[in-house]
C-alpha cells in the first residue's frame, strides 16, 4: 500500500489520565484507516482530532529558492561571442542564423555583461544574409556605422561618458597623373562623363584609389587603363584636401609625376573621348587654365618640376608595428640624404 499522506494525530489529555480511555481512543483511530467512518467525540474527557493531510514532496538535489525562481530571464540567456578591441570595446561577428527574438534576448544579456565588465563601444558585424537583424539592433539603440558589399556594421556606446567611437571613413582618395616625356609633352585626355564632358577640355588622367591600393600603384594603373600607356611612378608633387565632394565626404587628391615607358595610346572608350601627347605650353594655354586657381597652381608646380626647380616626395618602402604588410612613406629623399650627410 502506497503512503500518500499522513494524518496528524493530536491527543489532549485531561488533568487526570485514564489508561482505559487512551486504549479505546487509539483503537478507534486505527479502525478509521480501514473503513469510512467518522470518529465521534468520546464520552470521556479525552479529545482526538485529525488535521489536513500533508503531501510528501520529492525534493530536487538543487532546490530553487523563491529568489532564483523569479530571476530575470536575461541572466539565463546565452551571451553573444565577442572579442575585445584595443580601445575598451567589443566586436561581435555573427556567422550563424538566429531568430530575432533569441538574438534580442542574447543581445540584452550581453550588454548587461559587458557593462559590468566596464566595456565601452560595441561593434556588431552583420553578414549580408543576416541583415534582417538590423531592425532589431536599431530598436535596441544601435546605429549604422558603415556598410560594405558583404556586411553591415552597427555600433553602440554603453557608458554614460562621451561617445568616442570614430566616425566612418571620412575621405575619398584620388590621383591625377602628370606624365611627361623628354620632349616636354604631357599625356592628356578628354572625358565623356563627369564635369568636363562635352567641354573640349584636355586634362591629366585622373582616378580614385581602390581600397587597399597604394597611391603610387593607383597612378600607374589609371594611366594604363585609360590610355594604354605604361609608366613608372616618380613622385607625389602635391596634394589637396577638399570637403563635401562626394556624398558629404571629404576628398584627398594627389598630384603625381610619372615617366612614360611607352608612347602608343589606346584609349578606353568607356570613359574617354580622346587622348594624346600635347606640348606642355599648349596644355597650359587652354582658357580654363586661366580661370581656375587650382589648375594654375598645379601648372606652376609641374613647370617648376620640368625646369628642375621643384622636388616632390618619392615613395620609400616601410614596415609598421601593426601590420606585416609593406607601406610607403612619401618623402623628399634628396633633402633627407643631404641632411644626414
């Protein structure tokens, strides 16, 4: 017979006990377990009562207190995997599918965790196939930092201190190639798009430096792509910084000097209407050259270089402590050599 509950027996004895009354009461209590009878009050002064049955409960090896039972579900959510950056922040790179509800729960728990650790900026990199989580991140206080073809980066600032997360890349880098031969002829082109389209203006080959590309490499590439002429990079003659030039971004524009290694021209019809070798004096005589302060300044620099009165900056291969990749330092090598001798 399985024991489900135990009645609680309460016997109250009078001031003068009677063994015979006690024995009768006990016998009636035992009999009540085998038949459905009601225990009547005995004529003696002995009183027997039955309380509410107390269920027997199995206890867990790890009992949960009322405090733990009401614990915030965020504390039990799985934290997002992250790595520390160099500035007291964390970087999260999501690479596995996750539903929005589970993601938000993990994100909130992670924010609390990072806050306790004293972390500052939070960077979350969303691959293109998880871009559906961007809305949830924005609702949790994140904002867009930048986007690339295969991912979207969102950021947040945890502490109450001023936000020091750096802005997205603020500059575009462009080059203009001053390619001059021994006859003092310069390589010039006419564009079939852009601001000079249809104006008849001849200009130096220009272009935008690709991501991860060095200025000296970009100048040679652009000349080859537009005109088919092979060239060798010599110097950065000057550079100009302007603002609000491309979707509110700033622009760094480098004037580069190159030596031609071939002379045959084969134009790129997609971007150009024409290309030719033109005497430098004829190039500078164009009406637009007299109206633009910038172009007049560029022409003065180029003429001074042709005459040997100007020295630009040559690329010197260097290494840095934060990368194994070779970089270039552009400097006046001749002046540096003289100062060291």
